[in-house]
C-alpha cells in the first residue's frame, strides 16, 4: 500500500537528519528503515511522533528507544540471514521486526503481558512470520532452545549477566546499553571461545532500565 507523501517525507528526514549523522551508514540498515514502517508499531496516541528523535511511551511504563539508537544497535550487530536472534524487551515489536528482516529467526521476550500482546499483533499485521514473542522475564528465563548467534537487550542494564552471555554461540554477539544515568555506553560483546568474551563500547547513550536485572552496588569499600 502506498504511504501518504507526508509520512514518506518524515521517514526520509528521520533517516537523513537523525540516523545517518549518528554514523549509521550501512546501506542495508538505512534501506530497512524505509521497509519496516515505524509508525505501524507506535501507539495511536503518539503516531504523530513516530519519526521524532525521542523515546516514545508504551503501556506499562515502558518505551520505544529513539530511532537513531535502534538503527545503530542494528548496525553494530551485523545480523546475517542464517542467524538466530534473542531480543530481551519486545516493546511494541518494532526492533524485532527490523531484526526479522536480517535474521533467520527471532525470539523476543517481554515481561509485560499487554506489551507481549501488542508486539504479537503488530508483527502479525506487518506480515512478519519469523518472530516468536514469548511472555517471559528476560532477566531470568533466558533458555531459548539452544545457543543463539545474536542477543539484543532493548533497554539498559547495570551490567550484562554472565548466564546471558553463555547463551551465545562462539562467534556470537550481544548488544546492550550498560551503565548508570547519566553515563551509559553501548556495549558489544563477542564470544571468541568457550570462556573468551571480548567487549567494546563504541558510543555513549542513555536508555531506560530493563526490569529485574541486577543492580550491583556502585560503591566499593
């Protein structure tokens, strides 16, 4: 279905004025942002803000990450067509939809029942068939039918739990936003071997917390 011209102009402006200047330059990622219609995953009350450089409220006190953060995380992960992806924090299903276009299969965990239903509905209406939305606590229920190639935490954590890293295949990558407000860093961890993990922190941002992940003390005595 042809989209109204004003929507396509707003989408173009989002990509060219917000996302590309944020060092998202992978042509496949930029093209995907035109294919997956972000406005179809935004709650009705906020559809007018679908392309604005901000987090958008979701039911249950959750939110969609800003478009440039979503796009850069997608670029960092470099998902391949044969790979299985685990997302923690389905939200409205938008990030799972982006991942689904790159991956063979996506499993996305959502702790909030209302959001899990919303994500399923949005993905079905978008015609995306290779995503499974599971109502589960991603801080605890991380066993997902064997190891995965890619893990994305769609929110921030104080630190990445080792049991989650252990779900990665050798060569697999995890992306998360790690730290404490006002200083958090995008963290990309690659599993190099059975006990070998290598992390880089290429850029700074801030994102809301994922629920129930541990909050270690920030003070050392």
